[in-house]
């Protein structure tokens, strides 16, 4: 079984190492030896340390490598939309199975890859694209196919989880925690894709597509990052017995006409400390799946890093290699449900709102009136003097309101009207709340 490896960086280098170290076991598991036919890279002269591989295998011509007759399986660990899309479509149409870790491409145009796989009768596997080493996509696309998934809630970006965990542990602000993450190698020099939620949104699209048998692209995902989360927000969450996590949430719903829909979003949210995702610290990932018959399931582990990601890539390589030897193909894409994606404004969420208000009679009623006007029901209210002020002095007071579930648009409109009230000196924090607070 001959492999074309596209990319030999953080993940590709580990794929080469594991293929070498475990060659006998892999051959036994597959039923034939796995051999590298070639390795495509951008720079032939790059120092790759002591890779256990014949240097003559390296090439800068990925397409030429893919087209070779002696290549059975293409493993893509380059990343990005183009030229990767062109390579993989070419390989799949030619009947060569593909294993990829490319979440950006799958979330942008997974449909093109699935169509090419169907055309060429080839397998397309991508376990490494979401949550690194954690076996997650195979359970969604195989083990849970006898069930009905209702909701997927995940921490799928290690960088942001490291930053939020550090803010929670030390009281640091976002900038300080990001600096620590960069120093320790958890954040890239340009952290935009992580801290603005793009990476998590790509993964959310892939998870939603598999969980709900519907093509969901990154553009369908409502996305908010963590750059606006403050030390005060984290302190507010703590006071409520909660912590803040960047969550990816994909949930079934029903629209006004009674049709089933799906809502997919990525944003920071408060979750209670007794929620299974609250204890997921450092750069770890975890995904919480709720299904009608199975109930609650939790998948936890390392979501990134060369070796953990290569573990997932190799698992896929073994699966597609076995299929080829047996002359079979895995089940094709399951997108039959074709649910429509509900906009964020219609998503049902809860808000935690902290206000700095004037401490005088009637304030509470005026604030409650705004919520009522927008049809948002209040679950709890906590009021106390603002730091340094005397109760009843007419100076500022802190008001913390947690709502019941309401459409996100109604909550956003409530907050915007609160900001305009003269008795509201400032809206100090607005956070969505997930789980039973
Ligand atoms: N790193 C992780 O922890 C992780 C986790 C999950 C998924 N992934 C995904 O895995 C993929 C690879 O990530 P990585 O961290 O291994 O990236 P990386 O370290 O930047 O490696 C990229 C590799 O692709 C090669 N390459 C880039 N452009 C090329 C071109 N035009 N033609 C041929 N080769 C080209 C590079 O060649 P040179 O070596 O010559 O520069 C390098 O070997 C991405 O899709 C990423 O999202 C990564």
C-alpha cells in the first residue's frame, strides 16, 4: 500500500516517524506494508531534523506525486484552501483515497471533496481535522448512526482554552494570558485564527455536518472570539459558580413553521463548574454529545500537537488502506437530512448581564421593564453596592441579571436598550450562559 504524503511539517514529520517506528505493526493491522511513495514539501532544503526517511523521496511537485500510478492513498497535512483543494479533488476523482487534517478546507468546501470521492469511488477520512487525537468523527459518522444526536457542545480550540483557563486561575486579563500562551508555544505568532474563533468555527461546521446529516459550512457558523473577555467577566462568572469557555455549539431546533433546523455557533459562554466541560483545562479539548438514546457522551484529550494529530491521521490511513485491500469503500457522505441553518438571532440562549446602575428607587423596575418589553424572562437578580459606594447614597450599584432562555436577537435588543437608559451608567459585562446555572 503506497502513500503520497503532502506536507512534512509539525504533523507530517510525526506521520513519517510513526510510519517508520510502527511499520511492522501497521503492516500486520492493514494486511500489507505501508510504504511512502513520496513526500511533497515547499522547500527541499529545509532542516527536518533526523527524519527516518530516504531524502530522495522529497519532491516539490505534489500534483506529479498524486498522479503517479504507484500511489494508492494521499495523506494531506499541508493545510489551507488552495492548492490543497485542487490536489485532493484530483486524487479522489482518480480513485485514490484521501486522509486529511485540513479543517479549513473541509469547512470551506467539504462538499467538493465528498462529491469528488463519490465520483472516483474513493474514501475521504479526516479524523485529525477536529480535536486532534480524540476519536470523535468516527463515533459521529459510524457508532452513533443508529441514534439521533440532538446537540454537540465542544471545547475544540486548545489555544483559547489555555488562555481562558489561565485567566480563570490567576485573574489575569486577556492580553497577559495571551502573552503567556505565546511564550509557552500554545499560541502562534499571529493568533487571530484561534482567538477570533475562526479555527473553532471550522471545526463546528464539520461536527454539525456529521451530527445532523447536513452540509454546514464555516460561513453558516455564528462566530465570536475571546478577545473581548475581561478579567471582570471571569470574576463575575466565578461569583456565579461558573467558568468561561469558548464553546462550539451545534444544536437541533425548530423554526416558526415547525420545520427542523440546526443552529451552529462559536462564542465564549459561562458554564457551571459542575458541567463536564468546566474541568477541561490547559490546552485540552473535549466534546460533549447528547443523543436521544445514548444520552450524554464526553470525548476528551489532546486536540493538537504533532504526535497526537499524527495518531489520528495514522488511524485513518489504516482504515482506508484496509478498505482498498478488501476492494470496498466506506459509507459515503451522509447529508440526506439537509436541514436549514437557523440564524443566530433565532438561537435560544441565556444571558448574564452585569450593570452599573444608579442606586435609587425605581431602578430595578425600570431595568426589569426593558427585559419584559423584549419578552425576556428574568431568572435571577442580584444587587449590591458598587465597590467603594455606600448603600442608599444614590451612588452606583451593581446589578447582575441572569435570564431564562430567549431568542438571541431579543436578548441583544434588551442589552442595547439598557445601554441607552440614563439610570444605567454602564453595561459592564454581557455573557451567554450554557448549562443549568
Ligand atoms: N499542528 C497541529 O497541531 C494540527 C492539529 C490538527 C490539525 N492540523 C492540520 O494539519 C495540517 C498541517 O499542519 P502543520 O501544523 O503540520 O503545518 P506546518 O507545520 O506548517 O507544515 C506544513 C507543511 O506543508 C508544506 N507545504 C506548504 N505549502 C506547500 C506547497 N504549496 N506545496 C507542498 N508542500 C507545502 C510545508 O513544506 P515545508 O516543510 O517545506 O515548509 C510543510 O511541510 C493543517 O491543515 C492543520 O490545520 C494541525
